[in-house]
């Protein structure tokens, strides 16, 4: 298996967050962990006041599925 990686960033629109911020972050992390585990993907998330940066590593198919979701 060849290891590949993806790094991406996105802007956070806090006005669009309907739940308490902590709840939304925990929900997103739980979903990402579950999906990444199924796809054999590992990674890291950096959260800034207005931006999120994510680094993912795994095989090409697993990365594509995790990124699509």
C-alpha cells in the first residue's frame, strides 16, 4: 500500500453554526474519526479562530472517500 496525503483548509462561517460551538466540534470530530477508521485514514485537524486545516494520510481510495464526506 502506497501512503498518500492530502492537506486542505477551509474558512469557518460561525454564523451558520446552529448548535453550541463545542457541540458542533465534538459532533464533527466523532464523525471524522468514525469515517477515517473505516477508510484506514489517519490525520490531524488544526482549528484556528476562522479557519480549519486538516491533514489526512492513507491509501488513495480511503482518502477520496473521507474527503468526499
